[in-house]
């Protein structure tokens, strides 16, 4: 299977099946997908369609049953666990519906963590993290722990953490799903603004077609297949 050219992330013939010995569930099969540098893509679909599973496979957090995934030209199946971890740290950022900030650390320490893991000097990592937190409007909250931040502030800190390494791509799984409408719009606009500024590619799993419509492309995961979304659809069918 040849390497896709000029793609930040790509997959070919991707399939995932869960088998517990009694029940065999095929989530999807034979998915082809590629993402260009700086491109913004939304993935929509009904609950249980496999959107989060698809994102985990693209990010190397899970292994496919069939097919291959490439991240910045590297085939994930050919890498050791340690090499995959390094590639995720260097090339990818992750944002989830729940922020997953470490509660015992400040916002500054949480955002600096990916740089510290890279063995960057602590002072430099904190400088970069602090600058980005100021960029997302948290300059006065650097020393606050997650429990001292609002939901929107925690999610903005999570976005900053995902982008602090200037990754080739950010994978976001319902990044605004736990926020009220106004805060969700603010956080999503921030993600798009940083995408434009840093040139980072963006894959967003969302059930909200209003947010998805602001992306370059919309793909719908349905009946185990990924296909281009081709027009309006009632929101109820995607929740």
C-alpha cells in the first residue's frame, strides 16, 4: 500500500471491528481519507456511528483492524509504541469534549506539559505556554488550577495545550459539546482563528452542522462508510 503524497494525515482501506468472542461488530470498512496542510474538515454522523473511533485511529490512539494510517508521511503500523508516542507529541494535538486538564497543575503547567515532555527547558516551555494562554484570553489565569476556571476557560486552556507544540494537525472530538451555545461559538471561533494563524490542519468531530458548515469540507460517517456530506439534513439525524 503506497504512501499518500502531500497529506498531513491519510488512511487507506481503513476498517475497525470489535470482537469480544461472542459478538462481532464492524464499525466501518474500507475508508479512504486524506487531509492537506492547513485544511479544516468536519466529521459528522449519528451517535454510535464510530466518529470518535475514527478519530482515535487517525491519531494512533487505537489500531485499525484493516488498512493503514499515515501521519506526516509515516506509516503508524511500522512504528514502535515509543515512536508512535513521539510522533503524536510532535505532529498532533488533541481536544476532547471534556478538557482532561490535570487538576493538580495550574493552567500554565498543563499547557506547558507537551513541551516539557519534549525535554524543552522548563523556562522556555513556560514562556511559550504563557504567551499562548494570553493569546486565548487567559493571561490573568495562568496560575489558576482547572477547578478554579469556568467551563469555557478550561476548554480554551485545552485548545492552547493542543496547539502549544504547533502541531501539523489538531484532532478535536466534540470540542464544544459540553458548553453552552454562546461559549461553544467563542471556543470554536478561537480554534478556527488559531488554525488560520498557525497553519495547523484541523479535524473536528461534531454533531452540530452549524459549526461543521464553517469548515472547508464536511464528511459524514454513516453505515460504516465515510462520504462527502451533500446538503442540509435535520439535526435530529445527527445526534
